C-alpha cells in the first residue's frame, strides 16, 4: 500500500511542475523549466545522485556547484532542504532564515550554525556517514557558540555518527520548544549541561553509543515530560542521578550495554508507567531494583547478557507480553512469572545453572512463542502443557541434560513450528506429538538418543517440512511412517 501511494504521488508530480525537487533529474533539468520556478518549497540535493546523472550526460567531470547555483534565484520560499556535502554551504546562508526542516549529511564544518540565521527552524538532522564520500578536513565539533545563535523554535534535533561532536552548548536550555533529541555514535560526548534539564517539553532523548558519557545531570529528573529514554551502549555510564526516580511519565527505558552502570534499589521508586525496559548486558547488575515490581504496565522486559544476576524478583506483571532472560548464575525463575497472563513471547538462553522451570509456567495461556537454549543444567520441562493452547512456536536447543518432554503435546492445539536441537540426553519424543494436527514444521537435530518418531507424525495434513539430522532413526522407520502412509514428498524434501 505504501509503495502504491508513493508511485501514485510520483505520477501526479510528473504531470505538474513539482514544488519539491526530490529527484536528481529534476534538479539537473531545472534550468529548462520556464514556469513557476519561484514556487519551489523543498529540495533534496544529494550530490552523489546528481553527480551520477551528470556523469552519463557529460564526458568531462561534472560541475555540481554549477547546477546548485542555477537554483539560487528561485530559493526564496524554500523551507525544506536536504543536502549532502559542502557544495551547498554558500547557498544555504541565503535561504536559512526561512528554513523549517534541514537535513545535512557529510557536513565538513566544525561549527554548523556559524553565520546562519535559523530562527524558523523546527527540525534539524545532521550526520557524517562517509560511505562513498570523501573525508572532509573538518568535522562537526559543536552546534553554535553564542546563545543568540540558538534556533529557538527547534522541535527536533538529531545528530548521527558525528564522532568529533563533543558537547551541547549551555544555551540548549533555551530551546523550550524542543521535544526530541537523538544523538548516535558521538563517542566524545562526556556529559550533558545542567541547562538541558530546563526542557520541560522534551519527550524523547536518545544518547546511543556515546561511549565516553559518564554521568547524567543532577537535575535530570526535572524533565517532567520525558517518556522515551534510550541510552544503549553508553559503556562508561556509572550511575543514575538521585532525581531519576522523578521521571514519572517515563514509558520506554533502554540501558542495554551500559556495562559499568550500577543501579540502586530506589532508582525506580516513582516510575510506574514503564512499558518497555531493557537492562541487557548491564554487567554490574546483581539484583533488580525493588521497584521493578511496580511496573504494572510493562509489556517488554529484556534481561539477557547479565553475568552477575543470581535471582529475579518480580511481581505479577499482568500486561507483560515479551521477556528475554539470560544469566549464567541464575539457578531458578520466580514462580510469580507464571502470573504474567498476557505473555506471548518468552526466551530463555544461556542460563547454564537453571535446573527446572516453575510449575506456574503452565498458566501461560497467551504464550505463542517459547525458546529455550543453552540451559545446560535443565533436566525437566514444564510438567504440563494443558493450558498452552496458544503456543505456535517451540524451540529447544543445547539443553544437554534434558531427558524427557511431557506427554501432553496433544494439548498444543496451535503448535505449528517445533525444533529440538542438540539435546543429547533426550531419549524419545512424546507419543502425543502424533496428535498435534496443526504442525507444519518439525526439526530434530543431533538428538543422539532419539531412535524413533511417533508412528503417525507423518500423517499430519499440514506438515510441510520435516528435518531429521544426526539422530539414530532407521531408514525403515522413515519408509513406514512416510512412504507407506502416502507422504513420500515430505521424506524427499526433509529427510536426513
């Protein structure tokens, strides 16, 4: 549908003089147009695309700057501009006063806003991705110097892969209309100014892969409207300020890869509206902050790659839909997890010391996907599967000590995908598997003690793929189960 609407818009655009020049050929052919040139509102001047178009038309090296200068007299009403490189750097000074939306790639300047008047600017995107582009002598280090240069109407600021970018100006706190800040890959950013906490309308803050960021401002909790906080791979971040617990509207929090971060027990004291929480690879985390149990709206919870976590204490997260757990030291899972009646996707992997699953797991009536991998000490599975009627995908792998599966597979009325791999102690498949009529995919790989299949498993009308590898199942059994039962095509396609 999206592509259809896009193509329809392009067809309409071709029949009329475009008010926005998004395609390289539109810019190149601009000087041939005679009507409505002054009506241009937006330009996407990607120099690489224009250069390619000119290359096929001219034998000599294309003069990109000449093409841009042809546009100069007609840019008085342009308010949307996407440019690449510094070919347009002189022209932008003439139109900057009316710009509302600016995306500038491969900037090649230390100070972006020097001598620019951006009093009308609402959206500013900057990046320095050097794929197929020359490396400039200069790189963006700061936005503006004087407080008077700050674009006071700015709503959205995005800076991507500007590796030399070091700091926000103190006058960032004057951008009272700002709702979104997203900084990605600026490894030299060490701190945020306290003034940034004056942004009472800020809803979205991303500081991704800012490896040198060591702390957040003390008054960070004053961002009363903050709902989305994304801090992945800030590897030097040591802790959260005392005021952090005052972010009462926070709905999304990502701390993945903050390996030095130490969370205190009361960091989440007043935060009760979280819907997504990612604490993966927070290597210093030994226990969860106690107020995690207050997250009654939590829908996604990620706890993978935790090297020191020994115990998980959570309340009844009734709205939880997805959870990922991985901790080498974890020996058990909380029985309260079974009360997450809305849980749809559960993944357990790398829990080397986990020996059993809670009996409350049988209450997962909404569960659609269950993946258990590299739980080497796990000896027993969920005792009963009678309430897991919504389960469509089950994957079990590298559970070396798992000896058996429950004989209640017949209750898995929706199971379509079953994969069992490298379970070296598993002796047999449950006989009730032959009654799972919804099965479309079955894979048994490197289960060295599994010698036979449930007799009529090949009779399932929906079964499309069967893969048996490195299992001592005889060819005779294949012939009985499939060829004699009229399903030789499955044998040829999936037999191993």
